C-alpha cells in the first residue's frame, strides 16, 4: 500500500472540506448589500421638473400620470433600448463629501433616456458601458448638501414600484393602427409583453413595442372594447378585462381594474 498517496489524498480531502467551510462562513458576509451596484448621478432641469416631461419612454405629463418629480433618465447601458422604462430604482449617495447626512436615499422611476455623445467618448457619463442616472433636480437635492457638486457616485438597486390605482392605458393612433401607452404599472414597473383582445373578435393579439412603453397593433381594434394582458419583466402577468370601452377615442386614457 502506498502510504504516501493515502496521506496526500487525506490531506486533499481535508483541504477541500476546509475550503467549503470557509466559503460557507463567508457567504453571509458576501450577501450583505450584494444587490447594490455602483453608478453615478447628476440632474437635469430645475426644481419645477418641466424639462423632465415627455421623453424617450413615451410618457407625457408626469404629474398627471402619477410619476411626479420622482423620476430619472437612464444612461444608454441602463436604458436597454427602452425596455427599462417604468422600472424603479433606489439610489443613495456614496463616498462623496457632498452626500447629505444620514444616508438619505431616493426611489425614482425611469421615464427618459440620457443620450450618448459618441463624439466625446471620455466626457459623457451616459455613454455605454457607464451606468448613470440623470435625476429630476429635486431628487438630486435630497441626496446632496449642495447641488453645485454636479455629479456624485451612488449605489443603486432595482426595487418594486408602488402605484395608486390600476394599470392605465393612453390610446393614440388612427384608423389603420392603434397605439397604447401603458403606464402606472406597479411591481417590476417595466414590461416585456402586451396583448390586446377586442370585444367583437374575442382573440388575444400580441402587440408590438414601438418605443418606450408604447405598444401597437393594427386598426381592427378601432371601435371595439379592449382588454389587455400585460407581462412584466419579472414574468408576472395580469389581465385587465374591459379596460377600454368601445366608445373610446384617440387621446383618451383609461384605468384598468387590476394591478401587479
């Protein structure tokens, strides 16, 4: 019997056990705060938030639509070609002398894009692959002692969105095609699929995302009452039967009887 080989095998086994125990001991420490990631944040517009209205997600008057001033534009990397619109993020100032005392944090909804400037690859914080939040100024003021600092490092994480009332739909388009802006979405906030069902044909039809949170289908649904099935980015779905009455007109908004 090769006693040397046996000794080496025993030592290797003990080393493996020790490594496993060490890993188990480290896991709780590694998991603390591991849902936070690093980014930077600044602001655009003034205290009124007027410049944050409209934008690349398709929303309109953010006050009327329930988002208010608690909003942000996302850098290209975070915006994900508009799929992130409606998602909610918690931010806290990190490692800056300008951070407000007490570790203040804000929760904001993604409603716009902070565009890249590829002619200045080393000067624009919104160029990929950088992760950056361009906040409404009142949100930035909650994080810092002096807004003139301009830009700060932050920790951020995705959080569930809290909304009042049901998922809402703003109808636009014409007789050849129909578009619905889907907003006031709780839970994940951002959507990965939307389907519509007309009251006359009774069949679910997948809608195509046009841009932001604007979803389209053909004009056959004009003049019909509409139900919607919306699927959030986390895979959860909700059906909103009869969300839009047959008497709807372009430019009108409706609230479904359902929410995440």
